[in-house]
C-alpha cells in the first residue's frame, strides 16, 4: 500500500483534517454519514492508520524573548511535562518555534500538529491571539500551557492571573497601604492585562484611588526594567507606599534602580511581585510574591491530554491553577 495521510483524505473528501482524524480514530462528534464517507475514501486510497502515540513534543513558542529568555518559569513547566510523560512511558522532545519568522513558524506548526505519533504541549506565554491561528485544527493531541485563545477552543492550563493579583493587592491594603502603584511590562503578554484588572478591582473594592502617575511602564527584562525605573525616578520624586509588579523579573530590575537612588525597601516603598522565581527568596530584601505552580502545570497538561485521548469529547476545558501567596520581607505594615 502507498503511504496515504490525513491531508490527502481531507483534500479528497472536503472535510477538515481534524474531522478526518476524528472519524478515522472513531471519536465522538462526527456525523455518522460523514464518518462513513471518510472511512470509505480512506480505504479506497489505501490508508493505514498511524501507530500509537510514542512521545510528547513540548513546543516553546518564542515571539521576542522579552519575557521568556530571562525567566525560569518554562524550565519548571518542562520538568513537569517530562515527569508526567515518563510516568506514561513516553519520551519528551523539545522544539522552539520563532513566531517572528512567520513562514518558518507556519511550516513548523503545521508539521507538528499533523504528526499523530506525538502529542503537543504548547507554551503560550509570549503568544498573541493572532499566533494561535498557526495551530488551528490540530490533528495531533494538543494542549496549551500558560496561554489561551479567544477564537479557537484549545485545551489549556493557565494561572488564575486576575484573582492572584487581586489577592496580592488586597494583602497590601490589609497591611495599611492606601497609595499603591502598578508596575507594568511594556511588552504586553496576555497574562498582564488580567493581573492589572485584579489590581484595579482590589483598589476599587477598597475605595482607594488609582493615580495614573503611579502606573509605571518598564521593560520586561532585568536590565530594561532597571533602565526604565531609573528614568522614571529621575523625573518623579514622590512615591506611593507600595508597588504591585507584574512579574518578579521586572521587580528585581526596579528594586535595583531604587536601591541605587537610595530608596529603601520596604521602609520607603513596599514591593510585591508575581511568579516566585528562584531568586525571589534570595534578593535583598527577599520578595513577597505569588508563586505559580509551574511544574504542576506541565504535569496537569500531559494528564489532561492523555485523558482526552482515552476518552474523546466534543468540548475543551481551560484549567485555572491558583497561586500561593508567599510573604517575605519586601512589604512593610503601616
């Protein structure tokens, strides 16, 4: 028999690759007549069903690197994926897709999502909504970690961004802070607006004003956030009593700039971050932050995917993981 794939059957029948794959794998959700047509054409073409799943492909979708390159979030996710894959007796392969090279990214995404010998775990941290179109209608089992699409219904595992930020800012309010600023990343990944929404909700519910002068936009690397905060401090002598920062990397750069300016943390200004990266517990002072369970995110992503393979369903789920609030010495009680 000649080698016939899902794409050729799709072209012959006019049905999408996803529908063809579902019909050939006897999954629910395909009309009976449609499934019979697909299987008949497949038999006529000499199609042979692909072998069983043999590995998990972890795909790091990199757009600019402004968030991923200095962070230690995704290595933890990878560790979790590898741990869960090993428990299922599957190998793990790692692939980076450079989203800035659209032509190459389109080709890579197509090949990976059509390879039914693998299941795909996609890291969506830096992805914008338009980037998810590259992965539409995957034939291979597919799940997104730390990202989601508003247009395409992908299985996803994400952090409770808004509620976690809300809790962090509420903690500052409980510590007596009424002037709370917001340090935002200049590169707006999808997580950040949700964290800002949590900040604004906490401030509104506490009856506290949000001063636009204390919304500071900084770069998303240690160096760029340091430089941005230095510039802001050169023009602003009045500080709030506390800042919530969108992630720990930015917090570190800002704290360094403040220290050089003679601003003491937490005596002059308190700081709360987000992520609980390894250095957060050893910086000076140790940073109060929200810990993301990144290893668990990787493990859950694999388990959710294997569950879908064992029990196919017509819908997808977005799984929200809570964070753990970690109190350290960067916040002063007023």
